[in-house]
């Protein structure tokens, strides 16, 4: 937007006539015409006085909070002309500009906003645009995770006993992969990880020992929309063998960029009668040996500097707390990883546990122990 000199005073051209197409949508996201938004910012920035700048920003805010008909998004608008933003974040950025004490400060905030709209800055392992990091308030960064309700949308129908909440792979995939990356789940179960991969545009490969479970999982994964044309494959096999390697090779892929492991928590749930099943290991030592073999297989397939996540809980045996989580942590550490985080996640209350709550409380008081309310998500980076 150009500023024109007229009669000794600077007079600005009127704001761009390009409409600021607008579409209020789910998740508090708005789709704006990138160029129209940039034009408005440039126009505001061309002001020499704070009053003019504030007036422009107020107008922009109004277009966002109560769009006129002409500002509405036309559905056939090409995607690359649109920018998808969190409405509340954008509004707070505009408020920050309005509240700035000096015009220099206001222009600094404007420039920062403009930069975040014109360019992207992402790291090597995910698609988080660091220039707009405030937009990602749904991505957890604390080591205590509490999900009051499991995500039951789409194909996440929670039919499998021993599955994990979809929010776990969701968080890990967003944090540790880019679109088009490959994710390996060696204990795929009902395919929660693969469903999430498909949703987020990542390719997923899962290995599950029990063929009946594999079949049902495959069916459900296929029901999940595949807007990003991701490849999702679940195969029947023992994760200590090379089933995943072969399946990946068929896609011309040698390495994956994230491994998510959710093994049986020893024998807490017996998943089958199969002796290759980690839940049939018989004792903790054998369980850890088998787990270690799976880690080794997965490690050979994981790209250097990428992440491996283990989701695991502890157990009680003969009145003693068996720290499976810490034992598994040790197994991974023996195999060339650095520890990045130990996340503690709440255990949701199942109906069975709710019904027996008082009984467990009594037993805990008598036995001198605490009732399990958490599990771990252990995060490692391959050296
Ligand atoms: C805790 S569950 C995983 C659940 C999964 N995350 C989900 O959301 O459905 C562990 C799974 O590992 C499988 N399993 C056990 N031993 C295995 C092995 N050696 N190779 C592959 N899968 C195995 C079990 O059949 C079970 O489905």
C-alpha cells in the first residue's frame, strides 16, 4: 500500500479493495485471504501517527469479529491463497498492537505478525511454524498429561481392551513428525496410532501378533477419512522378527521417523495364548528380554536423531510394586538413546474400577500401598 504526499501532508491510499474472505470454522480456526490480510497490515504500518494505525487495526478486528457479507469466504477460494489462523490468537495479537504504548512498539508487533504470515520457520522433526508458535496451544509441553475424556471421533470406537487414548499418538505425531513421515507401531492392537497417522497425514506401519485383531483394526483404519492420501498398513506378525522391515521395503522405505511402542504391561492383560505374546512372558525378566528384542528391531528402522516413545504402566505382584516403566526405560537406554522426557499420564477410571473404588481404597489402607492412577510415556531420541 503506497502513501501519497498531498499538500504537504501525507495522505494514505484507502485500504485494499480485496475482500478479507472469512470463514468461521471448527477448532476456533478462521480462513483468511492471505493477501487481503497482508494489505491491511501494510496499510496500518504506513501510518505515521498512532491514531491512524489504531483505527486501521480496529477496522481489521471488526472484519474478523463481525464480517460483512462481502468478507465471507468463497468456498472455491484456492487453498494457497488462504491462511488458516486461530481466531483468538490473532485477536490477541491485534489487541497487543492496540495496547502498545508507542507507535514504534505497535509497528514492531505489526512486523512480527506480517513475518509470521509471509513465511514459515519449522524445525527438522515437525511442522510447527515457530513464527506462529502461539497458535499451537493444543500441543502439550508439560510432563503431566491429563485427558478427562478419550477422543471417540471417527474410527476411534474404543472396542479393544488395552488400547490407549488417541490423544497419546496424536500429541506424539504432531510433536515428532512432519506430514509424509513414517510412523512405526510394533504393538499396533486396534490401530489407534494408524488411525491418528491417517488423520494427520503421516504414513503408518503397524505390527500386531493377533491376526483377528489385525483384521478388525485394518477394517476400521480403512473407515477413517484419508484426506492426505497417507499409507496405512497393519500386518500380522511378531515384532521381534522382520515383518515391519519387509512391509516398509515394499514401499521403498528403509527408515521411519517415529516409533510408538505400547507393549502389554507384562501380564496385566493376557492378549492371547501365543507364546510370542509379551503378555505371556511368564516373569518380568523374560518380559523385559522380549521387550528389549522389539526395541532392537525398531531401533534398526528408526532414523538417527528421531524419537521413540514407550507407553507403559507399572504393576503389583505379591504385594510389591513392580516398576515396569523404569525397567523398560533401562532396556531402551541400553540401546543407544538419550532420554528426552518422562511424561506421567492419568489413568481414566473404567466402570469396573469405579464400581470397586471403595474396596480398592480399603485394600490400599490395609496393605500400605497406593492405587495406580498413572502410566508413563517415555521419550527417547536415537543417537
Ligand atoms: C497394549 S496393546 C496395544 C494397544 C494399542 N495401542 C491400541 O490402541 O489398540 C499391546 C498389543 O501388543 C500385541 N503383542 C503382544 N506381543 C506382541 C509381539 N511379540 N509382536 C506384536 N504384537 C504383540 C498384543 O496382541 C496387543 O494387541
